[in-house]
C-alpha cells in the first residue's frame, strides 16, 4: 500500500482508504459481523485512514465502526468523522450543535480523540455561518484535544474556494470531494493547483460515482441525469464484453494520481474490500484506463449538483 501526506496535517494516509458509509446500510442491508470483519481486513492490509459521519445510517455507521475499532490499537488508524448533517434534510452547523456532535461521535466511536473533523456537505449551509461560526467552534475543540485537524466536504467544487479564501491559512486543512475525480468526471483537476498552493490535503471519494461505474448500476436515489447514467452503463457493458472489471480500472485511475492523498472506497463485505485492495496495489493499466476514458468521452465532466442555489456548480450536460 502506498502512503501520502495529507496536506499540512502531516498525516501519512494510505492511497486507498476506508469509507465507512456502508457500515450504516446506506446502499443495502448489511451483516454486522461481516462489516466489522471488513474493517479489520482493511486495517490489516494497510488501509489506515477511515472516514465516517453521524449522518450515515442515522448514526449506525459510527456505532458499528466503534464496535470494530474497540479491539484495535489507536495508533493503527487515522479517524475522520463529520458534523453538520444528521438526517435527510437535517442540517445544523451552529457552534452549539457541532460541539455537541463531536462529543456524541466520540462516544459512539469509543475513542477519546478524532484525527480529522469535517463540516459535512457545506453546499447545504450558509457559508457565512461556516466561516464565522462553525470553523471557529471546531478550532476551539482542537484546544481541548478532542480533535486534531479540521476540514470541509462537499459536492459542488465552488464551495471550497468560497470558504478557503475567507479564512486564515491553516483554518481549513483538508477538503473531501466526491464524484468529481473519477473516470467520467475529473473536474476536480481544475482545483488541484489551487489546493496544492495552499497545502490543503485532498480526500477523494466515490471512485465509481456512487455506483454509476458498477455492474449493479446507480441506486434509485442517484442524482445523475439519465444521460450520465446511460453513458456510464454503456461503458460498464463494454468493459464486461472485453473481460475487464470497471471497478478495478476506476480505483486504479484514482489512486494513480499522486496529487490526491487518498481515495475512499466503501463496502461492508470482506470479499469486496480484499478485491479493492488488490486493485489499488496492482500497477495501473493505463491502456485500459485510456480506453475507458475514450468510451466515456461523450459524457465526460457532465455533472450533477445540489445544495443551496447560491452554492451550486454550473450544470454541465
């Protein structure tokens, strides 16, 4: 497993890391014992960064992860969770609530310290509140030792500079971007020089576009347009005809970029995590990557957006 430094945090994170949303049964029902074993397998194979949120499965993901980590030495993993989003359409970025949220997460995760605390999906927030209230509250928690580092997450790319440009250097140490660096949408590349210049660590999530680039396909709630979903489905089918695993190609594409510290993959199944690790540790097959990029060219960088109207990216389709 490769390891990279997560911006100015100094944290050395695995190039492929564990996204624990699946532990909350977000995508489908899980077997808890298998989910716990999946976490242990990930750690045993060098995946040392774990990302979760109280939102995933209405706190279930944090609860299951806490059970999994109970028997694991604390220095074996780097733990990230989030504040601000708690249920479908339920957001509260007030200083009071995010401070309370950290204590609740510490209890569920059965730890005394969170390595990285992140404002979750800030496109749904008033960015003035994020700048003036939420981030200061989280930095206050750093003085207590409950959290070490602070970051922000979101889907629209525009929200990142909109916040980072309004705070002092070092206030935002990381960003988590999802569905913006994958085979069908690599628009995050446009922000990489900006983020590198500011020494901000980059966490990439959803290398398969939340299921777009899988044989199962996108779940019914997926916000992508029919055109995007159809374009991805065609690429998946063509890969299958050629005997290629598009998930393998998708993971290798993401992990191959040295400017992205880590890419999150989520699963609650031991066989899936072992396959993902195998894909990440193998040499990237750039001929296959280029071939799939060519297949996806008709919809490349077509996107979907969400959040408050003022926080949304311009729609490309």
